[in-house]
RNA sequence: CGGGGCAUAGCGCAGCCUGGUAGCGCAUCUGGUUUGGGACCAGAGGGUCGGGUGUUCGAAUCACCCUGCCCCGACCA
C-alpha cells in the first residue's frame, strides 16, 4: 500500500473526549472514527488489525474442532419470546418493529438463533457433540458506552455454542475451550488471567472470564499470591478473621443521632466487625420483583451487590428510599434485621456470630447481644460480602490481592437454560427424547484491539506485536532523487511478492513527519532509504523502539525475514 | 437512573463574565524556499457559534427549553 493512497488520518493532538490510552491512540493513529455513541468506523488500519486477530481466533477455533457459521444481526422477537428473554432482557436489547409490524431486535447475543437452528436440524445423539461459532457484530444498547472500542454499543464478538448429549461431554468441551482461549490470548501476546466469574443474566453454572491485566480495566479481579485461584470481585470469596463476640442477652441501647457503622462502633466502644450493617434494596425482576430485601453484612464489610442480585434472583437492584424502608418497618439510620417485614438475608459470616450490634428499628436505638441463629427466625444466609485486599485465599494459605482487568473472553456452561425452552431435543442412545446441554464461549474481538493497545504502547504511539500490525514493514523514502524512489519502489514490490504486508511512505513530507506517523501507527519495522546511504549501497532497518542498523541493499529482504521470523 | 461538565472551521482551543455581526494554533489549498525526527515565508479557502424560543435597536455572549457528547456515582442506613 502506498501511504498517499491510504485513509489513515493521523491526529497531532489527543481528541478531547478520549480518556484511556487505547482510545486516544486508535483515534490519533487513524485506526477508528466514531460514528455515534459507542459505534465506530474501522478505517483500513483498524480493519487490518481486526482481521489479523480474527485469523488467529479462527485458526485456534477450527483447530479445536469448532466450525464457523454466520448468523444474522437482526433477530425476530418470536425467538426471544420463546426463550423468555424478551421480557427478561432489559433496555440493552434494542427492539423495533419491521414494516409488517413484526417485533424484532438487534442481536446482543445469539443463543436463541443458534438454538432455533440446531433444534431444527438435530435428531440424533450421533450428531453430538458439536461446536458452532461465528464472528459477528453485536449490538447492546449500553447505559454508558465508553473508552472507544473497550465498551461500545456495537462491537465484534466471536461467539461459540456447543451442544452435548451429556454432562461429561459438556465438561470436556468446556475444558477444550478453556485451553483454546489460553492459546489464543497467548498468541495475541497478552498478559492475561482466567478468573472464576459470575454467570450474570445469561444463566448456567460454571463460568470463567479471561481478563487482560490493565490499569484501565473496568473489572476488579482478585487473585491469590500463592495458588492459581483468581476470581472476579463479583463472586470472589476469601478467608477473613472475624472477631468472636461474647454470648449475651439481646439489649436495647440508646444511640442518639449515631447512625453510621463507624460511629456506632466508636460510640459503643465495640469492634466495628461486630456491627451488622443492614442495607435495603428494591428488587427488579425475578420472583421477588418489586419487593424490598434487607441485606446484612458486618460493619467493616462492603456488600457485593452482584452477589445479592444473584441471591434474590433479581435482574437489578435499586437502593431503597426512606419511604420503602419505613414501609417494611425500618427507620433510616437505625435499621436492623429484626422484625422487618421484608425478605432479610445475612452474609455467611454472620451465621455463627454472637454479641452483634444492629439497628433496633427505633429512633436513636441499637441492639447489642444479637445472635442471628438465636434471635432471627428462619434466617436466610448467602455469601454477600465483597472480599478485601489482603484477605486470605479460600483455597490455600496465600493472601489475595486486586488487579484491574479487561474482560476479553468468557466461557460458560449453560446446561439446558436455553436448550430447554428452545426445545433443542434429540433422540438419545436409549431412543428417548433428551434435551441437549450447552456451553457458550465468547471473545470480544473489537475489545481485544483496545486491550492489546493498552498493553502495547509507549510515548511515541502504538507498538504492535509484529504479527498483529496492520503492516509489518514501512518503507520510508527519504531521498528525493529519482534513483532513490526507484530503489524504494523495487523493494516495495519485492516485499509484496514475499507476502510481507508493506506500507510505502512515498509522500512528499519531511522525514520527521514520516517517522512520527510510522511510530504512532505502531508499525514494527522501518526501512529507511535515502540518497546518502544509497551512495554506499546500504539502507537502514529499524525495529520500532530499537536502534537502526545499516544493511546492504541486496540483503534487505532477508534481514526483514529474519526479524519477522524471530517473532 | 442520579450528579457534574462541555458544545465556536476537519482537530485542539480562545472569545461569553461586562451584548455591537468571530479569532488563534494545527490541518487544507496556491506559490516559493527547505528536506535524517511533526520546517519556513507569502497568500487563500473554510464557521446557519449544537437546535429552538424569548429579552434587546442589536445575541456566540443574557434567560428558558430541547438535543448531543464527556466525566463521576451507582456502597448509603
């Protein structure tokens, strides 16, 4: 490609609305342009990188025995009615009607469509297992798209769906995909970590996320210093020492105007861990839709909302208003678990606890000596607390620490959550009708572009791993003589012949401009050809970020090959 | 959804407080000089000042409404 014909509008300054480094650099280097909130054009450079990433994913997926197909972006509402998600899926699902007034939506994911397809074609267990994948644009009407390609509304995803006759087969494929993902992210040159994850609204049982470790990551993950336990904070567990309270009578104490856990502990001279914080939420969705739930955690713990959401099978939670709280018999500031009319759930750490302090649901009053199993009838427990840095590992003696991560992959065991309502049924070995169990496996392909740039950049711009770069080589013409241009052109054709993706910067620009652009774009190898060197029959080759070296004119191709092979 | 901020040329910004018909840098075009790390000189093009309503002799500037975008929060009993 000749530079003068390439649409790669580079920007000298950071765009005002870009926050993270990948967003800034992808805009500045001419890889992407915004169309509307969370929706981007991939310019030629961006598309080339996307294709390079896709190629690796395809290779590994195919190698793992999956087969590629392509499903539609527009999906009929009927299928979503059938799976039950037309109601369950929130406003992220962009719905519309076509000219015939048929309910439709833009696919945020493709379980319904794949199940519909497979249900029609699947007859015998002999056809199983099978793993079908596609690389497709998805649309999710995110509340808050941000950080460029990191969280878009329209984005490109590789999603795979496997179908199985039995659990054992599903387990095997889950492991197969887990290993495949590790290979893919390793080949992409990423620092990543698989972590145990919450299943979210998609349902199912086992699930792991693959996170690229980066400061700008939107997720918080916690991992053990000693073993390989790692989990998303949304479901992470940990060991912590809880102080033993002493067994005592339930007693009301006067706590005038003292409301926060810190203040109550200080006021009563008690360990804050003996406080019970009671947080009230209004439940949206699920069997308790519209009701309130009171969640109790220790005074020094924070509630992990996702855990609570799961515990009450909700789709979302909203902090309760003061009015909601008084409706269930509580008083803001002095709320406690006793005698509330709502659902009350305690964190597991309160199960065997004595001498706790909680709000008394009376103005200016708390109770001491609370023992949950003694004083609360039919108490319900769940893991609700958020782990804290330096907690103990739940699996070994190690300690837990936090990192930020960008979720680039997710593998799920779905079981029959979708195949059952979608009637993905086959005849098993015994001749009986049986529901296929499923796994699903996603990779955020466009998000990967951002994640890679987050890890591969320096003061001059992007620094692509050579095999992902839009061009492996850029020829920078320095001289203005015809002879120099002839040499450049000849080399350009040679490299192209050799299947090396080459950009020839033949613009009438000053050298500095060409260097800056090449480095901003992150092209790994520069070949610098000027009149001065040509007098001695040499050209310069420089790997991005390294010192240049002189090479005889005839040896350029082999030198470039060597550099690329070393990758 | 809640809170904050922004919207002026392709990009980055000033002008607004104190109303008088729009400016700077980069980019673009023309000519010239330059040419090993984002050149210089001279000239030129490009803006319904996000949209609407109002106040006023007069609105980028003041008021109200709308739209779009960015950031923060979604831990508080």
